[in-house]
């Protein structure tokens, strides 16, 4: 079964096919409008307009060209900051290829990625000076230019001096849709990372498609900028719709940043949504308002039966705790339990849940404000179509994707590239089903499937979804151990002191509602969170 569904179009944009065109469009449209608020090198909040960002981008890009870095690969190594954005923009608006690096990786891994990618230049901050020294002493590293980001203003000025002296090579650089734009090294929960090659057309058409079916205002951004999800949900989309954003330094500051900068929307991984939702109820209980909140939800649900929606008035204190203007949270990167989606909706905040994968630039499907179903990952974006390959009796099979957003291939890995395609369909390695209305429902990773001795295939994510409904479960991972389905829990023993004593009985209650072959046979608990990737996905092979 395959599907391609039409969305309501919220905004119209030209059919840009390069990231350079999108960025330049934003600069021209934005002009003196504020684009970014951020902490500068002096640890003070600074604001840059679209014109000022354009000025910085030209200076950085021309500086690279003056050093002979043209049509080369350029890495960016930094924590989230405005300076990361400007460096990245300067690379993708030229014929250079950006290689965004995960700043949380061990330094040895970063050096190894530089060998594999054959980068010619790198932007880096002082925080990574030891990693840079390691790169300089690692055989196979081909970096010619090490550009320290703390020298930002000086570098920008040098670039503009080169431009003033008659070298206009950067702005005259012709970027084509089929040109390689970025190499993204995946941070999967299992296995060695691959270098995903995305062309300008891949990412640009994904951004255009996403922004046509979604709309938004001012935002805050705390997703890792090296991750493709942040590009389509914030970085390039914010440029395209010319809305300003505050660049958060850390996810730890999200509560403070929400209250300070009053975003209309932000993008998040499921763990952040879960944390916010639990914090709402924790705060209500701490302040003795838990019963009042429950009563308000009942009143709201009753009124909505008659078409009366007063959620944002009724729960204004909840919304005030999130900045007062928050309307939308764009969620992706992993599975989000439906209870959190419904829970936030009941407070008047819409979760825009979607499905994506780096190899698809990354967005594949999404819900919108008008086209959504709780628990689903939405319907396909206009830039691609999906189908379910070899579905079982329940319609569940591997999700296949084809469209203009599907990657060029894996960098210097033709065998892996060939294995990832079935004709012109990209094999995601994810399982799901499509309902009669064209909505995709995610059911787990193919490589995580539990294959029992009786031949049955079980998706651990499906069981984890049900176990997560236990109120005091903070995290759970399901896996096979000696042919038994095992569930390992990290529990909230603060609010529920007897959680470890109760968990087996509560698991058995859920078992009664599942087929025998999907039932949990063994239960384990742990005292610490599960190890996670830098994008907050639980590492399944943590042992």
C-alpha cells in the first residue's frame, strides 16, 4: 500500500531547489527585521537582524574562498550558538559542502570522522582545542584551514576586505540543485554511523514542503544544530518564513528560556515533551492544585462537546508557565506516547507529531493543525510518498519512501547505498502501517524486532508504548533475553516510593490486554536513566 495525501497549504513560496536560494530569499525579505537572539562571546544577549546575519555570512564565505576553500568539505564543531549558524550558512550558500559534527562525541570519534570525510577546513570553538590538536596529529586528516570561531569578527572583516579588493568569488558561486550540500553522520541507537549525503534539492524541497503545510511565529531553538531535524523545523524554516528565534544554549535552560522569550512554537524530541508534561502535573501537585487541574480538564472536555473551546483561558496558568504564547510543539526524532500528545492538547497546546529519518532530509510525514490524528505520525509531505512493503495481517510492514528529499547515498559506501534502496524506494528500516485515511502509524525499528523461537516477530516499541502508560514509569526498554520478552524500567520512586514493589503487578495487568506472544515475561528495574544518544534517544545496545 502506498499513499500521497494533499494538505491544506498555509503559505506559498517559490519552488526553491537550493539552500542558497532559501537563505538569500530570507535575507532579502527580512532586511532589518530581527532574525536571531543569542548569547554572545561576552555572555550577553545580543540581537542580529537579517541584514546583519547576511553581512556575517558573506564575510565568512568570502574568507574561506580567499583561503582557497572552494568546492571543498568544511566541518563545523561547536555547541549551539549563533556563530554555528553563521558558519553553516556561509558553507551551504557556496559550492562548499558542510559537515556538521556532533559536539558530544568523544574527541577520538571526531578525529576519525575527519579522516573518513576528508574535510579540507573546520570551524571550531576554543572548547574543542584538544580535539583540534588530536586532529592535527591524526594520520589521514586532510584539514588545511583551522578557523577558530572566537575570531569571528576578525574573520568576517577579512572576508569583506577581500570582497572590497575585487574578489567576489563567494557571492558569484553558482550552486546547483544536484550539488552535494551536506554530509550528515548519523547518530543511530545501534551500529556505526554512516555519512548521509544530502543534495541542495533534497533539503530545500523538504523545507519548502514543510513550510507550505505548517505555519508558525517566533520560536526558541534548543535542538542540536548539527541534526537535520533542527534544519527543517527551525533553521531554514525560520529563514524562509522570516520569523525570529532565540538560540538556546542548553536544553537544561528550556524552562527559563520559555518564560523569558515567550515562543509561539518550538521543535522538540519526545523526551522534552514528556518532561514538560510531567513538570506541569508535578508543579500542580506541589502547589496543591492537582484536583483543580483535573476538574478543569473535565469541564473543558464537556464544553468541547458543544463546540465551546476555552482551553487556553481555563489553563492560562499552565500556559503562562510555558511563556504565555506557546501554541505549537513540533515533535520528532523518536516515538511519542499518545498520552502526552493528548495531554498537551487538553491544555490548549498542539503537538505536531511527525516521522522522519536523516536519509530523507529528514521529514517524511507530519500532522498539521487541521490534518491530524492522535497517535499517528501524520500523512506524507508533498515532496515524497510512502508505502508499506510486505505488510503482515495487521498491515504492518517496512516503511518505504521515495521523493525529491531522499538522499544521494552514503558517503564512499556504495554497498550500503545499494542495500538501502529497492529500486527508487528508500528502505527506512522502520515498521508501521497506513490507515484508511492515509495516516502513518509508527511501530518500531526493523533492527530492534524481537524474533521468538515460535517464529513470531514482536516490536519492542509497541510494548514500550503500552508500558509507558504506567504513571510512575519514567523510561522503559523492552528486549529479548533467553527467548523471553524482558522489560527493564527506570521508575519514579520519588513520587511513588513503592514503585519497584508495584511494577510487576501493573505489568501483568497490561499483559492481560495483549496476545500471549507479546506478553512481558521478565521485569527488571534500574536506579539510573538509560544511556542516550546526543539527540536524547535511548541507546538500545547500552550493555
